C-alpha cells in the first residue's frame, strides 16, 4: 500500500482470492474505500529506532452483504505498508478485530436499511417538493421561494446522508 497515493501498489493471488476482489477493483479503489481502519497507529518497534514502523487493526470491505475480513496493516515511515488478513489469534487482537468487523457489519446494516426503507421515501418527497416549487413559480406565488428553500435543504440533506453512508469507515 502507498499511503501517499492512497492506493494499493501490489498484491498476491491469495489476497485477491481471500478478498474476492479483482485486480481492477484493487487497482482503482482508494484505501479508505477498501479498508476500514483506525487513525490511532501503534508503534511496532521501539520509538527511538531510526525507522518508524507501526500497525493498526483493519477490516477489508467486501461486496455489499459479505462479511468484512479482519486483519492488520503494518506501515513504515507513514508512507508504505502492507495488509495481513486473519493473522493473529491473541484475545486482544480478536477483540480489536471483532470491534472493527462489528462496525463494518453495522455500517452494512445501516446502508441496507437506508436503501430499502428510507431512500425511496426521501426521493419521493424531493420529487413532490420540486413539483410544488415549479407549480408555485409558474403561478407567480410568493410561497415559491419558501418551497424552493425547502427543496434545497432536502436535496442537500439527501446528499449528505448518502455521503455519510458511503464514507462511514471510522476515518475522519
């Protein structure tokens, strides 16, 4: 992984097999799209050593509905790193992996609920508000301005919700 380019630079066939990803998906995906990981990196070596090496728990995001794969990211000098999937079995590692996988599962549940239960209602409401705005404007009524503001707010809110759902990975 190259953190400066925010991209994977190499992988092996086992990684593709394990993640169920194609080479094109790995090549074109940004790190935060493919991996969920914390911002709090832990030193792997003594802080006084010349080379700064650190690690963090992660989960590889897979296609919608598929369970994320837990693992770790090892990073050197804050620039180059590699991902190890399912490598540690200590209780603290299992806890951390479970926490990240649980967060990803909850994220998937929320996205599914939004898609199935909320998005169509919001789009219908937006369509109705836009229709009312257009009719009020055509009639030259002063209420058109208020409905126009409501339409803008609803559109912006819908976009913000979509952005939060697609970018919710714990990284700010």
